[in-house]
């Protein structure tokens, strides 16, 4: 067998599979490295900060409402002075009597 045939057979049966498998391995390792770095993802601390801000923004109106109701319940005049009159207008109903609890609908448990 001439030397040219040996070189051709070795390159086909050994070299070609080696090139294909090493190329596949490089593509897999490059893909896993880029996925691990999180290109478009966010970090855990960034997500926690976003959630904290969103929760704070969502609960702010509820906290204001609770403060108004506590001030009304305890009849704190100085607390009522600190509250925005527009907020109080939506809470205080001058036509309702404070002792009229019998007409309030009861909540049924599901």
C-alpha cells in the first residue's frame, strides 16, 4: 500500500471524526458558558430589589388608608390634621352614624 493511501485512510477514519467531535464539544461548552453568565437575565439581588419596590408601591395606598382609619377610630385630632383632606373625604361619611353597625352586611365564608 503506497504512503498516500495510508495518509488518506488515516485522515478519513481518524482525522475527520476527531474534527467533528471536537467541534461539537467546543459548541456545547461555549453555549453552556454563555447560558451560565445570564446574558439577558438579572441577578437575584436585582430581582429582590424590584420585588421590594413593587410591593412598597402596591401597599402604600393601603397603609395610608389604615392610618386614616386608625386616626378616625382613636379620634386623634393631630393625626387627622396630618392626613390629606382629599383622602379623608373618601373615608368619612357625615351622614353615617357611628353606632349604626346593624345594617352592615356580613361577610359569608366560602
